[in-house]
C-alpha cells in the first residue's frame, strides 16, 4: 500500500498532462505526422497507466479479507505478487508523467 499511496496522488498529474497533450494535438496545426504519433502514443501510455491503477485497486484484497480463505504462506505470496503489480503500475505512472512533461515543454 505504500507504493500505491505514493503514486495515487500523481494520477491527477497524469490526467492533466494527457489533457494538455490532447489540446496540443487539437490546436497545433504545425505538428508533423511523427510528432502527432509521438504525442498520441504518450497519451495512450498514460491512459494504460491510469487503467492499470484502477484495475489493481479493483482487484487488490487486504490481508484481513484473505485470512479465512488462505494459509499464511499463500497470503504472503499473494502480497508479493501484488507488490510486483503495483510496482509496474508505479513505473508506468512515473514514466507517463515524465514523458508528458517533456512533450508539453517541447510543444507549448
């Protein structure tokens, strides 16, 4: 949950940057096809990162909810697998924010 709690507040940044990039595409008629593709790809990656967070939150179960159904060792394995999943989501979110900021600074 520490990883989740670290990156969850950054979801707003991700959404804001994606919106700004959509605005660039909509208003900058000087973009080349390559630039447009690069921006659209970044927006897609941001959307996938956001979706990854929502999916993780929807499926994550607190250990307390698992105790009646699973042995201690199985719970630890589950939590380790979930830690890996949320780490991947965190990397996607941070990467999306970094690339979004770079693109915004380039095109605005």
